[in-house]
C-alpha cells in the first residue's frame, strides 16, 4: 500500500509538471490459424496465428472506438465489444463457461474471484513485452500477486460528481447525497452506483466504518440510510451517469472519477461535456480501484488477446485511450503524452494527491463479504 501511495503522489506531480480460429485453449491456441499475413514482423507478432475476430467484454464507455479501428487496420483483427455495468453482471455471464468472449476487464476483487473459480488464463508475458511501460508500483497487487493472471488496464476513484451551478459552495461530505434533508430538494436528479459493494461502501465510510466492514450493526445502519434515501433517488445507475450529468438530468451522482471527467469533457462524438461538473472524495473517504485485463481460460482466441493487450500498452495508445475515457492510466510512459487539459483536471481532484490518498480504501472480497449481496438484494427489493 505504501508503494501505491508513492506512485499516486508521483503521478500527480508528474502530471502537474508536464505542461475465427481454433477453439483449443491456451496462449498458442491459434497456431496455424489463418487470420492474416504469415510473417512475423518487427513487433514480434506472428500474423499467421491471429484470429479474424476478438471478442472483448468491457465496461461501458471504456475504450476509444478509434483504437479498435486502428488495431484492425494494423493487424486485420476486428474487435467485437459487448458491455456490462458491474463486475457481478460480467461474472454471471462468463461463469458457466463457453461465453465466446476472449478478454474481460474485472476490477481488483473480481480478479480474485475469477482466479479462485478457475476462469482466468495465465498471462504469457513473453507475448506482452509492453509490460515494461507499466508502473511497477501498480503491479503485484493483493488480488493477483506476481500478475500471473492479470495486467492493469485503468484505475480510478469513487466519490461524488456534482454540478457547481447547483452547489456553488461545493460539497465535502457523503451527507450531501445520503441525508434526506439534503437530497429532498434534488429528488429525481441524482443517482447512486448500481453496485453491491460501492454503494453500501460509501455509506459505511460515511458512518465511520471501513467499506469492507461486515459488522451486523453497521450494515443494519447502512440499510436504514439507503432505504431512507431511496425515495428521492432517480436510479441506481452505473451505465450512463456521464451523459445524465452532462445534460443536467442529474445534478449530483455517486460516480467513478473517469465518469465525472467524461461528464465534464464529453465523450468524443457521443455527447458534449458540461464545464460545471466537479468531482470530490468526501472527507469521510472513498474507494480506489483498478480494472485489469484478464483472458478467459476458455478464450477461443487467446493469442490474439495477448496481442491486443500488448497493443493497448503502447504508451501512445495508452495515452490516446486515457484522453478519451478520462480514467487514470497505469502506463508510466504514457503520462508525459497527456494533454494539458487532462493534467489540469487531475490536479483539480480527479486524481489523488497525498492528502486524498489517506481517505481512499480498496474493496476486498472474502467469504465474509458475501453479506453485501444479501444487503443489496434487500435494499433494491424494497
């Protein structure tokens, strides 16, 4: 954790300073498949082993579409994307096996689940030489020691996004989105994440508990607060919060940091941004998380998935992707390529400084934390 802290501080300082094939499994499962040129070029990729298509199961609004076109132009592989809005939805889809997907992007604790349940294929690091561009302080994390099964894609924070036009004095506490006397004036104009860990976790931090606390008394209080808030809520929403904030359909939202940046800056040709959107980690604390590349154990096109991961880890591609989606890149060599506009937003609180880091916590999954699934079912069912 200390190394993560050092990395995050270094990131902010740096940013401020810088102005179909075979269906067998395994990394070699496409050997001999005909997907393009039969030569191995200077990038080390054997075109004869590439599939014609790669199936990527990813979060909504979580990759620059232009990158997919660029990858296809270079390698002749069409990347087909389906999207999900929660780790739980993704896990439910792939758990039975034979989903047809090659690559997914689980968050930290979900990587643990995939490894424990035998859903993940070990990464063949010889096929991903661009690992050298990843910040070593973001490797070897608790959920996959040694990065045997996963590699970092993006990381970020969970806090509150809000419209400064409606909150000219700013926000500093979870009370602004949890307490009925504060949210009543904005009934139907704010949302909480549709997430069994993030939303109860926010309330746990608000009442002075760890977001991983399974204390029955604390969880009873969490349920009470969420049910009292629920009548004023527009929705539990993890999908289009960016668009609703930008259009001012929402003026307040429990949100991921990159979602807030997308609401602020817009998302390519998808929608325009709103310069009034700000983001904070409340004084009581919030979540830090990391999303990761994981190749499914039954991936039909695992070799091609490795090539795609390696492509996304090129510094110039990582920077392009970060500019588009707004989350924090673990690619140390991409940082100096980011625009002044994005670096400025990071310095304004969309990325953590040392003080903010003290209020951040990782979500941990273990046998005891299954109580959150029951809690979430009860809250949403009432």
